[in-house]
């Protein structure tokens, strides 16, 4: 897709009406241990986001669709997202405090309102290895950052007065490990601290998580001990880092407690005994963790495609 030549304001009034998401059937009164994303062949879910009101969005690596549901409804349904309908793959998906839906796939970042209307679309530039494959994203108060699986690059789109700027290459992460081949970085999950001053970027290829200062782009490896920690999706809540590992370690959810500067940490929980099916990422709502079962190890997988919900072992309060 050609790069958009002008900026699009996505702070439109329709979003200020509320954060209501998908309706919850009257019969659905409780939380569930498993959620069906789809029963159609080849969906292979990948990303997940859950809003404050419990609205759940799950992306499809297999067909590019987005699915929407609620934590009190065990079944998700297709969500029409303008601008992403012809995308063959959608990976990362997140929502902001206004209920807007940000998603990435291929070289495209799209922003939709809760009705699926397109608010903005941005296309990443080709990298040192060719076409981008945007993998995950994080939204801060002044920017959207996206990782690139196909290139060792973190992309950035500035948010200024409600306007999303162009999606530009922001950091060639090889500066932290220059002798490591570009094609093996395989950037994946990305999270930010509350102020957006520090990013944590996962790299499957280096089996590490990298800490990046947004003001200076200074990059260093997050010290989590000697064991490899090449996370897929991640979630940062305060100083608690939740990560899904599916490469170089038993599949599951790993939880680490980090120091105040997010430079070092200790893995405190390894949840590998749940019925996960190649988990890729997770979201948190209340005191529960929602883990995507991608089946990406055996494409196109076998329906139904699901999300598994488990208790958060470090949860003190919702």
C-alpha cells in the first residue's frame, strides 16, 4: 500500500461517547476458562487486547481478520475493521484509553474506532532486508512504536495533538549487538513503562529482551539471569513483566519482577502446565491472564482456535 501522504486526525468526537464494546448476551454472567475465537479453518490467532470494560480483541495471523468478544462471553465474533480487511495477516493488536483499536500486519498500522471505522492508516518503509513485517506495537502518550519481524528495526509514529504522524524507522536495534546478523533478530513483543520513557523489546533471535531509552535510543540487554528469555508477546504492569515464551524454553507464561530502572529482574513464575497450544501473547483483565493459542507450529492448525484464561499468580487486586 502506498504511504499516506497526509496526516489523519483520529481524535474524532464519535469516540468520546464511551468505551462500550461488544454486547454481552444476558445468559453470559460469568468468566470462562476458554474462549473460542473462531471455528473456521486457518484462523491461527496471534494478538490480543482487552479494554477496561472487558471487551476483547484477537487478531488472526492466518487471514488478517480481527475478532471481538467480551470476558463474560465464551465466543468471539468477526469485527469489521476498515483498512485491514484485505490484509492477509494481522499480528499485534492493542486498544487505548478511548477504546480505539490499533493493529499491525504486513507493513501496515491501522487505527479503528469501536465501530470499525478507519481513523488512520500508516505504512512502514522497507528495511535493510526488504519488506517490513510489523509484529507488535505499544501506545504511549506521544507515539506508537512497532517492532518488525523481518528487519531489525523499531518503527515510530508520533502522536501530536491527536494527529498520528507517518510511521518511520526509529531505531536500528543492531546498535546493541552489532555482530549479530540482521536477519536473525526477529523482533517481537514490545512494551513501555507508564511514562513512555523506557521500552522493552523482545527478540526471538537473540533470546533476549532489550531495554531502550526513548529520549536517547540507548539500548542494553535486560538482565534476567543466565537462562534464555526470547519472549514473544509481553505485558508490563508497573515493575512486573509478563511474557509468553514459545522458543528456546517450555511453552508458557513467565513472570519476572524488575528493578526500579527496568534494567534487571528475577523470573518468579513459570506457568507451563496449562493446556496451551503454541501461545503467542497475553492480556490481563482483573486478576486473570488471557493467553492466545495460535497453533502456529502446525499451520493451518485445527479449529476451534482459542484463548485460555488463567489466574494471575501475582495479583493482589483487580
